[in-house]
C-alpha cells in the first residue's frame, strides 16, 4: 500500500470510528429517554446530583468525584431527564474513545474500529451504563488511566505522569474499588523490567507526588468524618460465606457471558463457507508478551479481575459484574485482536453493519419498552414515583411561603429529597443521608434556619423528621400530598413540612 493510500485508509477508519461513536451517543440517549419512566429504579441518579451539588470531599456512602462530574454537567445543561441520559451516553463515548486509543497501539484502523464495536456490543459498557453511578463513572477513568500509562511507558513525558496521577486520584475518588486497577498497574510496573525503569525514575516519582497531593483533601475529610464511606462499604453484604462464594461464582461466570455479543460479531467477520482459515488468531494475543505495552494490556485485562475476587473474599463482600464495569474495557481490545487480520481487511463492513443495525434497534426499542412499562402497576423503589411532579409541588409551596428564595435545604426520604434537589428551580441542597451528623461539614442549625428547610417524607415513615428537628427545632404542621405513579397506576401519600428562611 502506497503512503497516500495508507493515509487515506487511516482517515477513513478514523471517520468510521468517530461516526459510530456519535451514532451510539444519539442512540443510547434516545433509547433511554424514550424507554425510562424515571431516571432509574433506585433513585441513584438524582442522588449523584444531590451529592455533587454540595461540592464536598465525600459523602456518607461514597467518595465524591462522580457527584462532582454530575453537578458540573448540569451547571451547563438543563435539569431534564434527556440531558442526564446524554451525560450517560457521553460517559460511554469517552470509554470507547479510550478503547480506540488503546487498540491503536496494537493494530491498524480495522482493529481499532473492531475494538470500538466490540465495546458497544457488551452490555456493561452500553446498556448497563445508562444508569450513571460510581460503577459506570469508573469506566472511562480506568480506560484513560491505562492510555496514559501506555504513553508513559512509551515516552516517560512528565505531562503523562501528571495525567496518571490525576486520573489515579479521580479513580479512587469515584470508587475505592479502583484500588485494584492501581495495584494491577503497580504490579506490572514493578515486575516488568522495561516498565520498572519508568517506575524508578522521575516519571514514577511525579505520579506519586501528584496522586498524594490531589487526594489529600479527601483523606483529611475522612478523618474529620469518621471514615463514613469506608464504614458504609464494610457494612454491605451479610457476611455469609455461602452467599459470598455463590456471588463470586456468578461473577466469574457472568464476565464471559457479557462478552457473547462481541464474540459473535467477531465470528461473523470470519464466517463464510468459501473462506478458509481459523476463525480466531490466539497467536495475536500470545505476541502481546513481546512488548512492554502488550504485557501491560495483559496485566490490565487479567489482574483487576483476579484482584477483585481476592478482595471480595478478603472483605467478605458479595461480588457482582455490574459493580466492576471497567474490567470489560480491555476485553474489547483482546477480542478485536483475536480476529485474523485477513478477515478484518475483507469483512470489517459486516461488523459495521451489525453495529448500525444494533444502534437503530436500540432507538426503535425505546417506545416499545416504555409502552410495556406503563402496563405495570406499582413498581418497587422509585421506578414509578413521580419525583419531578413532587419537586414541582414543593416549588409551588415554597414560592407561596417564602417568595421563591433560592438555596434552601431539603431533607427527608431518600429519593424524594434528592429528586427535589435535582428538579427544583430553586437549587436546594440536601441534608446528606438525612442526618445532621453526616451534614456537619457544610450545614449548621443557624444556616438551616437562615436559608430555610423543606422536609418531604413518605407518610408514616419512621425517623424521617429526626435530622430536621435537630437542625431547626419543632416543625410546623405538615401538608399532605398524594401522588400517582408516572404510568397512572399506584399512589403514594407524602407529608411536606416547610420552615421559612429567617433572614
């Protein structure tokens, strides 16, 4: 192939990759916007925003980074469900872009395009990531951390060391489970002779300095707040060894099952009765051992998986593939490398066709899923609770009682308070965990009385008023509100207390 032909080929594949990623963003956004009655079933997405809007170094459940990114997004975009689903889709797109840059080190444009398509066809990197939370937020961070790790191995540029340190901090501030990827890369850098030279240099020192400096604020917050998120994580699960072992077994089996779609499209690239040769080329994977970048990819693919299992048993935690979505990122690259080069050159169009049909089907399925959902009765958790309508009603009451003063505090039932923080036009801030103790870093009784407070609870919910009475004293008489499910079925009785601001 002449040089001009190679340039044209590379440009063509770049356009195809960018086009497929953009189509994915459109398809996932439309699918979610058409199919979802609420943002998610458990109220996690409104909780993300409610935490992020506080701009604290942590919450009682999790470290803060994915809340910060949510709040930053909605500082620009409207507080609408479609905008949140667009955020989820862009988060996926960032992962695919990193997959592309990883694959570029191991294959030509066809391999890169195939890797991106394989990533799209794995549910943990697409459908399961519609719900933006700590798990899906980790995925592009891990992926880009590895991209800059590879760049560091290749050039030892200080700017790459700084990015590794920053992304390592972002990973840990998203979910503590990210420690497994940091340990995996550290083990590779320690035991690989070529990588060890970078670790034991100014490059490695820069990574460590940047990491410790940027994570120091969270460490101080942990000391000041009795290590709340670590305690919360340690309390998850029942500690029963049978449950732990069963979950671990499901995790081990579930990971390869999630790759079936990608493997099938890889087989489709090869499948033709008239074509001779093996369907897969495992030798391409074996040859990864010949370079430091290849060995790093193998470490990134295998070690976080193994370390997750070890950590699960050590912490007596119940594992789930849904909690470690980032481990599927390198698998997409490995599957693309498994396809023999001659089949990719000849039949990559088949994979593109499958991807386009898949994405169009994603769009078309949205209204169908919504129609089926609307035929159900009451849903568990917040799948059918009209959080936006509750927020609108609170806004009406707040306007009438206080003149629409912005920045009040909202407490009460999880989901209801978080939803009000997200949807309200008056930018209220939550009382974290509905606990005056958890919120002590940013909220005092004096500030609560000054700004005003709204308490919203499911009627009869015990202890729902505890935090508010500690902050503002005796509450006024509640106002009763009954809301009907988004699909017109089921109803919930709520109570709302309004404490006017004392300016």
